[in-house]
């Protein structure tokens, strides 16, 4: 493995930005340059920790760029890897849905995804993991789901319920239309399937408790997606769910903040000026200390762009904005070896032109995986 000295950049340290050299040896940040270190000029550049994305389902648009058109999973994973690295993401948790749906988000598709990811991981530059988005009405294959919790390193489990909010929606509602396209069935069949599964609502709490207990017993972080009330947050907290992912209300976010828990919001929310799902707005939430993590959600460029946008708008200083896409998400999922540029931690870092903000270099675990003039 090559050793490096990044010279003359403005390095984001725990104390803020400092014009200093940064040394990497054997994949780690070290105090002094190795005797065989290769020098890289970072003059006029920012040197930042690599981005950690705890929830990104942009790969779905690579697998299926339009309805009815699918590409092979190995190709899609390799292309997603290029997109993530090109946007400064050095650790990624693919938001993989394991659902009662057919088609793209089915349980069978999730199984095939895990098999393919295991096969192609050695070829990927980004440290790629899984945020397993279990739809809680996907009840029959719970035993197999639990077995998956051992399949990838530091997997995250996310509790999702996209069935209950759809109960009263008519077949021509845009959400039903979109789901029908994803499931490759008619809108009427989607509505009928939702109604049939709702009849099993009494089985859901026990299944949630069982799966959550299995995850926490393995030391995995558990998220809860789209919590709608402080009562939801308290109930999930009692199960060992430590992260609120995309809380729907301000009171829910405040309940998490009062409990000193991590709150995940979408970076596209910052860029677009609001949530596309009628959840809380990310920018004012950040200003109020009600967000600790910004995820790419469905758009890989969003994290880097959102961090700079927050600084440019005067919401928080850049060092605090960058923590939302680096140290915050790393802490939320228990990856204490990254997210900061500190002696002994992984050499995951970005070099960006300070004026143009163009990404010039990306290092993952001390290996340079992207270089631009």
C-alpha cells in the first residue's frame, strides 16, 4: 500500500480548518510522514473527511432507469460505486428494501442483491454496506430476514411501514401509480394487496420486536423510518431503536433530540428547500439542532452540495455542516474509525478546490481511488 503526504491544504481537523500537511501510512492518518510517502499538493484546496452515506437508494435508478427497464445487478452496483466515489462518498449504506411488494423492492430481489453485493464487493472502491429497509408487513420470511443480519459488515436495520399510509389511497393516486409501476402489477391489484396485508396488522408488533431484538443482539444499529409522533419514538426507543430516520413531525424530532439520539434527514431536502414527502424541512431543523445526519436519500450529489449550501446560507459554519455528512453519520452507525481526520483513523478523505469546489482526489482507506487535474 502506498503512503502519502497531503501538503499545503486547509485540513478539517477536530478544532476546525488548519493549514497543515496530512500524512497517511498503511491506510491510516499518522502524525509524521512515512519515509516512502508520495507527496500530493493540496495548495488552494480543502482537505475533508470522506462522506458517509447511511441511507442511499440512488442505485435503484441505476438498476431501473425507467419503468420496465432493468439492468444486471453487477453492472448497476459497479456504476453506483463510480457515482458515489465521484461525489465524495467513501462509505455507503445502500438502502435495500425487503418488502411485501413484487418487483424491484421484493424480498426475492433483496436476496439477489445481497448475493451480488457479496460477489462484487472486492471490485468496489467505496466501502459499501447495507441499510436493510425491512417493510414490517413483510411477515412470512422473517426467519430468513434475521439470517441476513449476519451477511454484510455493520449492516443497519431500518424499520419501515409504507403500507399503513397508503391504506385509503385510491388507485389513481400518484403514490399508488408509482408503486404499481415498481411492482409490475395493476393499480387495482396494489390496492387489493395493501388491504389484504392490513388484515394481518395484529402480527406486526411481535414481528417487529423479534427482528429488532435479533439486530440489537448482534450489536447492529436500528433505525426507524418516518416516525410520526413522539409516542412512536418512545415506543421504538424501548425496543432498542436508536436512530430516527426522516421523522415526519417537529415534535418527533424534538423527542429524539431530547434523548440525545441521532436524527437523519435527507440532503436533497436542503437543496430543494423542503421535503418531497411532507416531513419536516431539513434547513430549519439543522438551525435548531434537530438533525445530526444528512443522507443522500435518492441523489448521490446531494450530501456534498448540501454541506456547502448550509455554509453559504449562513445556517452553520462549514465545519459543522460537514460533520452532518461525515462524523455524524459515522457515529450514528457505530463506525468510530472514520468520519474525521484524526491520528489513527482511516485515511478516507477528499481534496477539493477551495474556490470551485471541484473534487480533485478521493482516498479510501489510504488508497487514492480518484484523481482529477
